C-alpha cells in the first residue's frame, strides 16, 4: 500500500489561472527531478497537482474506489464532469503510478511508436521555447520517462502542449492526427483542417497505435479516437444536459426517452464539451475551430517544397565487372540478386518465401552476415491488432519531410520550411534534387574507415570522427546529412562502414547533443536491397534511402542477354529499364507498408527512429553507440569483431582469385556447401523413414541426427543439469492426468475465427483441460453438449468436422467481460 497524501498549495503572486497551472507544473517537475537521486524516485507520483482537476487512481477493484477515497463519499463533493477509466495492464507491469487515468488523459490502447516518440521528445528539449515559460523551459525537462508506460508518456507530452498554451483539442490533433490525406470530404469542405495536419506532419511524429483518448483540463472535456478507429466509443446527450461517452453500450444506466443526440466516434473523430459555456462540439466543428486559428495553408504554399518524381536512369553507369566488384564488397550473394532484386524488378512485388527462418542466428552462424541480420522486427501482439495494408491503405502513408523541425511550442511560417517526399525510397535523380536544395545546405559524409594502421579500434575511431563531423555540419546550419558509401574506385584498405551502424551512431549522437531536430539523415548506400534493410535504416533514424547499387543491379539485369531472351521468348513480362527500377521501388514501398502494418503502425514518419526491433548478437558497446534503447539480451559482437565481419565481405572484391560470379551463401535455399538449414533434406528423409517404419532404431537414428546438428538457435546452447537420479517411467504421472492442468491462452472472438475458437474449446474439454474465451461473447448454442452428431457432423455447429456426441464448445474461463472501459460524464 503506497503512502497517499493530499497537499494544499497557497499561490501568493499569480493572478492568471493559466499561470497558476504553469507554476504548479514547474513545481512538480522540479520535485520529480530532485527525487531522482533517491531509491524511491520511481514510486513518487503526483496523481494531480492542479487548481482545476483532481485525479483518484489506484490498483483497486472498480467497485471499491469510492470506499477507498473518502472524498468521493462526501455529499459536498461536486464536479461538472468525471472521467473514469478501468483497464488491464497490457505492456507494462502494474504499478500504482501507472493506473489510469493519467493527469489529463484516460487512454484505452497502446502507442506502438513509443521508443521513437521518446527519442524525438528528448531531442526537442534544447529547442522548445515559449514566452509563457518566461525563460524557465530548462526547469520542465525532461519531457518523457522511459520507465513509465506509453499512456503516461503520451499524457506527459499532451500536458506540455497544454501548459504551453494549446487547447486540449489542438494538442490531441497534433499528437494523434486523423487519416486526412484520403478523406472523401475533408479537403473539399474543410481545407483548413487538412492544412493544419500537413503543417504539423513535419513538426510532430504521430503517436501511433490503437487509442480511445478521454481528456480534460478542467475547462474542456472530450474524447477522440485514433486514425484507424481501433477502439470503440459511443456518445449520448440527454435532455437534462448531460453528455456521456463510453467505450461500451450499457456501461451506464440511461433513460432512453431523455436521449436527444447519440452517435459513435469513427476513426480519428473527436467530441468536446466546454464546461464553462455548456457548448457541445462534434468532430468537424472542433477541428475547424482549431485549424482556423492560423493561416497554415498560406505558410505551406510559401515555404514547403515538394519533390516531384524524377525519371530513372535509362542506362547503366558501371560496367559489369565494376558492378560485380561492388556487389561482392557490400555482401551481395547470388540469391540476393536473383531471388530478391531481380524478382522485384520484374514483378513489382516482394518475392514469396516460406514463413520462418531455419538457418542459424547471425551470431551463431559460421558465415559472415550483414549487420541487418542481427535485427529482428517486432510485431503487434497482446490486445494490439496489426493492420491490413491492402484493405486499410487509406489510413497508411509513406510520406516524410526533410529539413529542420522547428519549435513546436510556437507557430509560424518558418516551421513549414521543409521538403516533402511522397516516399522514403529515392532514385539518383531525386537524391540530386535534395543535394541541390540550397535551403537545406546538405552535407555529404563519406562512410569509409581506414585499416592501414590495423583493424582494431579503427571502426570505433572513424565513427567517432564521423559523428563529430556531423555535429559540426549541423551547428553550421546544415539541415540535411547524406551518409554515402558511393565511390568510383573502392580501395582495399578503406572498407565501408555498415551503413546501418553509421546512421544509428549519428542519429544517437545528435539526440544526445540536442541537435537531432535541426537536420534529417539520408542514406546513399550500396548496402541496402531488401525491405528489411530499408526498415532497419528508417527505424534507426534515416528519413530516406537511395539504394544506388540495387538500382544499378536492376539496370544491369534488364540489359543482360539472358533477360532479353526471356522477354523475347515470352517467358518473362516485358519491362523497360525504367520500369524495372520503378518495379523495384514499388516492391520496396509495398514491403515497407507491410512491415509497418505488422506492428500496427500507419505512418512511416512515426516508424522513423522508433527502433521497433530486437537485437540478437551485438554487444553492449555497439548498442550504446548506435542503437541505444534497443534490447540486446544475449550480448555479442564488439565493434572490432563487427569490423572483421565487414572486412570479410570487402576483401572478396580485391582478391586475386575473386570469382567471376557472386557466391551463393545458401541463406535462402538449402544447398550443399551452403549455410546450414534445420529443415534440410537429410533430416526430412530420416523423419519420414522413422514414421513409415515405426521402429525404435529408425527413430533413434533421427534423434542422433538432430543431436549432432550444428548450433542453430539459442536453446541449442543450453544443457539440462541435475544432481537427481532419473525417475522410473512407472512413477511418472499419466498423460491423462497431466493434460487436465492444461489451459489455453485467452483468445477473443474476432482475434481468431469462430471455427478456431470453438475447435480449441472442444479439444480442451475432451482432455479435461481449460480453454479461455478471452473477452467472452460466446454463442449460447455452445453451452450444451452435442447430441446430434452423425459421421462427425452436427447441424448445431455445421462449420466443424470430426465432432462427437457429448462434445461441448463452451470455454471454461473468461479473462474479463469488459477488460477495459472508459467513460466521460459531463454536465453541459
């Protein structure tokens, strides 16, 4: 049980109510900062310190909240509004400070881009200025807390905007914008709202993810939904001037005869109530009022430059031998060229491979790997749905802005002085356009390291120098850093720094020095050809990528005699050299949308710098340098070891016995002499033989094959040790008894299909285990044992097969009927 205290503050000097709120905000921030040196700092939490609102929260059952806080039992206690939010902890460990609601917000959902949002807010700490703070901005830092939840950090950022003079509606429109680009009527009827979103698109990365947000500053109370509408919200207004918003119908008893207005919040929609005037504003009214406050459209027209598509090169710029040398130096294999790049160039989509990856982790492999292979993409889980990038393409965007991000606490035309890109994938002409933009003052940084004095320490020394060069360029006014490994004549003793390492290191360096908002990073690289490579570069800070060697490979492929013959014979669709490059970029963009959608993210601008990866096989030295904030639990390569792995590719381009064709590493398809695959032909033959013959010795041979395989996954490194003697088989509990303790994870209807949901329930009931229905909602016909089964078929459950009389499809348990619900009650 925490120590809970209520304090009363006497304000002696301030007369303005907003200034009083700011003084209380500053006081709280200073106390929190002073407490950081104490062991209990993480447990110190101000539920509210405001002259307008008070928050009661805790790790309590809903029905005892009023009993726990005696204030709520006092008849003298009155309020024109109340926000109530109960939720299950989905991505943090439950703690009293993280209970909902927060100081301004009640948040039902998850922010998927939280790591990137925290990085960008940290970057803003040196640039945020506003007259309302009277020079005391340094007293309110930091703006985020990595140890807090996503909801708490969103609340903290909203509070910063609010205390700096923004209205609650405006703050939420900036942080959680709706999908306005493809809106059927918004740009026609309310162009000022579109201009507002376009203006802030380049200033604040969206806090992206499923979200129903209820908010209040004590003067306005409201609710808004995320751009996808991934959480439910309904509202009612009654004749006695009450407005209700709830995430579920039936949460609050209501006399339907008194309802004068009701509806459902759709994706990105908002509703607000002015507690002083009683005015209720629905979606477009709210947003039009906010967007009309400044001439955002005029500023955009005058200051924002749009990069128009530039034609692709119509001929190769390298001869075949030079292309081969570059491909060898940068780690390409014949599989990468033939099965990835050429496939994308011919078809305009990613190649289709089997699910999963059965080769050893990069750190366990006996072969060198590109740095990208040490990163695994994370994906949406728990209550957080992925997005279908095809059916829900209207809410997704790959647009990104290049240039300096201004002071978000002040509004003006200088903040719109940026370059807008429709995609992060650039061809050579588009990169040249950026380099010729005088306002950006671009600086090209070469990403090579010198090993003439030895390899050890050289990579670290070069990266430190590269970061200092980037630092100096930004301080001199450069708004665009182009990290380039382009070279007409690569040298044996000057290998290229892995471009992901260079991007990540400069990104982190600029964040730590308060310069990140002043410049964008673009990668001009040969070492990027798959969608995973692009995702890694963007996820660790690059705003755009020019994959010049991949594009040159597309051109070389299109002009090769083999390709020409296949097209001439009708065995391959005919494409021009320009179309081949366009197809490659189309495939990359489509792949990026799929990667974003797996994590439930809609906007590439929110994915940029979000670091939504787990690292397997890089040491803390490397992580701290370039990937700070990412998880690397098992440790791994040092910078020197990474340098050696990089050099192992580089030297192949300069060896006297260099092959005349690319090597096949066997990373994709199993082949003799290539990388080991767990699902290899020998294993398959032995398994099939053991199953067919049903003999112990055949199965023993299969087991011996598995036991002698190379280390493939982390569990292969583990050995079970025990000082206890083995238990005789006769004393082991029977399988029938063991399975009675089996319980499935909670999976709600909708998260999986009805057929799967019912089949799992029947299977668990047969073995005496328990299935968990998730959030409930089962059809009542599932509650009774089946009595009408004939040949495995039942008219009661006609969509299932293999049924038996006596089967029951009901689940044994339910996580929660309403795992989270949110309410607003407001008197107009």
